[in-house]
């Protein structure tokens, strides 16, 4: 075998690819399902927390800051292992899917809260005053005047963060979530060939590349707002 | 209409006791406000009659903006009472959001909502506070925008409008709520000189339509021709007041004279 | 509640696991010491290339950066660690971590440096060149310092992410802190050693996270 043949046989073995493609496709659905759930609930929870923080109730804000700090500072894998291996011994049994979903949702919520809060605080005070001067209540001013502007500021960093965190669904492999990476490593050890890993890498790139390109476009589009 | 709380919150020495017929549109009595150790307002008394245009002059830091912002409680007064047509604005238990609809405010920096079109800037409070239907709100918004001469810009976002146009949309936003009093906080200070005229023209129209207006500004010429009364503030209190001819022609106080000669350069 | 405390905050088990976890901490710090400077250097090169006036340089570099931003770091790491040996390249876990992190970090630091360099007006480089500085000198002494200052919060934020990502090395059995803590967990059937590791991560990273929030608030006003 020439080196090229050997390379192709290792990473692009047609027989191996054909055999394990269905399994990896199943993994794609798990990854997509998890990603969509995490993005929707993480951003919703983060937005809710940022709004609660806007009321500046000291105890609530303090709790939110502590939550956001801890979930931003701890490595996701650390949190996943603590919950996945710790809870059963404490009598609580959660599937690996639920653990991964819950932890990544909380992490995204922590980052989304910080990003949206930064957005809310950067909306000029005059916007609040104009809204309140026309008789809008605090909640109305927050929802209709301030939050839409904060969201606009938050979209580029939020997109980047959402991509980074949904990519972490690959960590599910460690606790046995049947995602793309898990299917690929299983296939690789059965087949003794690296083609399934290559297929997994391709699947991830196809899945996430559109969003990476989108984030690049969003950044250039919103860049003028910084000036 | 008479609020039972009015008797409790109103200062008995304030002009609130005046007979209902001659009742002022806006009454400020013994208004005090400090920021930390700095006293900004030390006992302001002022009554604005219906349809009167009161023009407030004074050096920066004299407290004129703070006085204005106390009138709709964007700034919380330390003490004193403010009545709007006899209804208390100050004191506990006041429905602030309701009273603010009756007091329009125009800001130096326009403060238009950048994410909404001119039309939606105007309809937001109509829909969310007044609870008008979309069609009703839009009809009234178009009316208000027509009043300021910008009906054709209804679909534009603020970024696509000139400063003068933005300020006129901001006026329409306040006008659409049919306020009983309008507060202007240096409405032309952020504008290029050539755009000031359009905004002042709108204000003149409002005046002739009978609006009660309290205007903080540096537009002396406008004050001379449109104001019913000019008030000179310095150091947190009213130094003197009177018709524009007298304040500009023969000011009594040395501080007023010094200020006027400084701003008119004469 | 007691069950929880015993399972997650068991001080005896933490004390027993302490030497193992601290051993892992040194490996974690060693990884950081290697991958952070490498990633920053790679990122700076990627940024300069992606701003090159030559299309043949710029587009491939942007594609490179986007590719590594699209691929999950763990997939990259496993690909390097488990895939390359098939091609006859036998590498140690540490080398695999270094290679995977270099590729991933270069992409992320690259984007940050790119934004930083773009934030410095062209007038700065022109002024520097007009006084006779070379292109390299004007970059090093005039443009880069301003670029770094402009994106400092993002640089710190990404560095926090890199430190957190070193925990992935546990998956390829590199004995860093999480790996050691998980080892202790599997021996004791108790999550407390990982909680201990989490405490150490927090002690190191919480101040950084606070600092980032402070920065964000200052930029806002």
C-alpha cells in the first residue's frame, strides 16, 4: 500500500463509512435535538434572569450573580461528572441525556444572563426616562423599550456563546449520551478504523459551520454599534 | 375627580387652596431637592396657569432641569408638593403612570426609541398604557405626527431622521397622549442651529393651540416672542420672574443682569 | 439533605483525595502554561494572515479559523489522539492535547486579535510608518498594544475558557485535575473529590469571571 492508499483506507474507508453512517446519523439527531433544546431553554432562562436582575432587588440580584459566576467559572465537564455520578448515590436518578441537557442549559443561561444584563445596562438612561414619562410602568418600559435594544446588542456575543455551548454536547460522550461523537468512538473501536471519527468531524463541521458563518456576518453587521 | 388623598398631601399654605375657577394647571410649592450634600432646589414655588407658557432661564447647575424633572417625578423631590390641576403628583399612593400620561415631556437628547419607527414611537404608550387598539393608536399617532409636520416620516426609524425631525417626533410622542401640561428640557440644545427653527415653530403652534408649557431653554428670542412669563433661576431658587419684556429689558437683580449679559454677549 | 452532604461535601474523602487532586492541579497548570502562549501566538499569526491584503492568504485563513470554530474541541482532541495513531503517528496524550488546543485556540484567539487589530484605525500604522518604523516595528510598538487593550476583556474571557477546556484532557487519560479527581471518585464511589476540584477551579477562575463582568459594565457606560 502506498502512503496515500493507507491514509485513505484509515480515514475514508468506504466499507466502514457505509456500515456506520446510519449510527452516526442517529447521533446527529441526538446532537441536533439537544442543541435546539439547550439554546431555547438556556436563552429563555438567561433572559428571564437578566430581567429579574433589572428590578434590582438586592437579594435576588445577589443570587443571580452567584449563579452566573459559578456556571461561567466551572468547566462543563466538572459539572456534568458531579451531577451524573453524584446524584444516583444521593438517591436521584437522571438519564445522561437529561443531565447533559440540564447542565448545558444552566451554563448557557449563566452566559446569556451576563450578556443580556450588559445589554440592559448599556441602554441609555434617557430611554427609561422617555418611556416612564409617557406613563409606561417599569415592567412595560423594560419589555417594550429597553429589552429589544439590549437584545440587539447581545445578538453577536450570544450567537458565539450559543455555538460554543452547543458544541459541548460532544461532552455527553463521556457519560454515554448517544450523540455523534459517542457513535463515532464506538464505531471506531468496533471497526478498528478512524473513518467513523472522520465522518463525525465532517458531521459537526456541516452542522455548525453555517452558524459560525452567520456569527461572522452578524458581527460585521453590528460592528458599527460599538463606535 | 377629587382625590381624597389630596387634602392630606397638599400643603395647606400652598396655592392649592385657590378657588377652582382660577386653579393653575401646575402648582409647585416648597420644592426641595438635594443630591447628597449638594442642594439643587431650595424651596421652589411656582404656579403655571392654563395655556400659559413659562420660560425658565438660568445658568447650568441652577436647578432648572431638576425642577422640571421633579414635575413628573423622574427625579424624586425631597419635600414639597406638586399638583396637576389639583391632583397631587407628589406623595405616597399617587398613581404615577396615570399622572405621567397627563404630563408630556420632551428631552434634550430626544430619547426616541431607536428600534421603533416614528409611528411606533408614538403608538407604544397609546397601546400599552392607554390600551388603545392598533388602529385607534395609529390614527391618533398620525394625527400627532401631522401636527409636527412629519406624517410622511411615520415609517422611518430615528436613525433615518435629522435631529430636528427626531425632536419633533418626540414632541408628537408626548402630544399623542393629550397631556394637560408639556415640559421641555432644553429641547433645542442638541440641535444644529439650522434645525432649531422647525422645533420652535412646532412649539409656537402648540402655544397658540392653548397648551400649558414649562420650557427650560436658552432660546432667548423664542422666550421674548412666545413666553407669557420668564423665570430666572440661580442656586436652586427663583431669583426673579415677570413678563419677557421686563426680564430682558429691565431685570431687577444683579445676578439676572450678569447672566443675561453673559449669554447675549452684550 | 444529609445524604447530599455525604455524597458531595464529604470532608474526610476530600482530605484523602487532596494529594491526588493537587497532583492533577500541577498538570493542569502545566497544560495551561504550554497551550495559552501557543494559542496566543498562533492566534496572532492567524489574525495577521486573515487581514492580509492578499486574497490567497486571507481566504484560506478565514476558512481555517471557521473550521476550528465549528468543530467541538473534544472531537478535535479525540480525533488527534485516537485517529492519528491509525495513520502511524503515535503520540502521547500530552502531545495530543497540545496539538488539539493549538488548533482550537489559534482559531479563537485569532478572531479576538483580528477584531482588536481592526479596532485600531489605519492612521496609527500610517503615522508609525511615516516616522520611519518598519511594518514589524509599527505593529509591535504602535498597533498591537492598542489592539490588545481594546480586546482585553475578550482575551481574558477566552483564556478562562481555555483553562476550563483543559479538563477535556481527562478524556484522553492525561492526569490533570479533573482526571485525578474522577479517579478518586471512582475509587470512593463519592462525588466529593470532583467537588473539591470544582472548588479549586472556582478559586482560580472566579476572580477572572468577576473581572470580565466588571469590564463589560465599564464598556457599557
